[in-house]
C-alpha cells in the first residue's frame, strides 16, 4: 500500500464531527478527522512498515501522523527518528501516540527517562507516558524503580507543566496497580500530593483521582 493510497483512505474515512472533536483536544494540524476505529483497521492491514510510516509522518497531516506511530517498526525506528517526532508533536493526542510507540521499542526506558527531563511540555509528557506504560506491566521497571518514580512524582508533579502533570498522575496510578507494596506507597504519595489539577481545555475530560483508579485496578484483579 502506497502513502497516496493510505491518504485517500484516511480522507474518505474522515468526518467533520471528528475534526471538531480533535480540535477541542488541541489538534491544530491539517486533518481529515479519521476515527481511531478506522485508523486501527488500517494499521492492522498495513502491519509494520517503517518506510511508509516515515512518508505518512512527513505529510504533516494529524491522522497520517497518528497512523505513522501505529505502523512504525519499533525494532528499527531508532532514537534519532523518535526524538525528531517527539519535538514536532504539538498536541497531547499525538504525544501520547508517540509514547505508545516508544514503549514497544528496545530502548523505551532510556528514551522515556531522557524525555521526562525535558523542559518541553509535550516531550516531557511523552516521556512520562512511556514510564506510565512501562510501570503498568512487564519487567522493564523493578519495584525499586517504581518507588523511585513515586518519589520523583511527589516532588515535582505540582510544578510540572500541564500535560506532564497528567502523564505523571497516570504513572502514579499504574505504579499503584503493580503490587500490594506499591499500592500502599502510591496511595500514600497521592494523599501527600493532593488533588492534581490539569487544564483539559474545551472538553469533558477530567483528571483521574489516583486513589479511585487504583481501587478500580485492584477490583479488576479480584474479579
């Protein structure tokens, strides 16, 4: 499938309602308004295709760039390319998509740690998104690593930039779902931090309360 073929399909799948919705979530790039359902179907058809991913990203079209993160090959994309993509991202929707891609790469943790220290809001957000994903499962982060992350979150979340706060809060929740020990530590950190304020713009989104969401994770474990 060529990039032109993909762009044609994205345009056909777009809608004015989706463009309006994406716009409320901060997307300002050119876009067709392709639903995530349609993007997911295309990604399954394409599978991993790094060359195509780079062509889609180069279009500057939001939908194409999101799809690029879905079909990029996590084994071959490389840190240099990921750094360039992260710097270009100017909205949290795209940054989160990049984070999901990075979490599947061999150097996910190193990339996340570097980005989490960035002064750029969306790069920092992306780094913490990756850390949240890694904290939620697998063996990339140990229990000790997660405890150290909790300390960093507690120390800096209130002064972090808007979307970084959201991703740090997500990481806290993910850590709280890892083990009984981490659940206790995460809930204690949440109590000391207090309410995390995030400006979600003209949307109905709300910042999840860590204690409530950690409780939901453990309820699912028991079900």
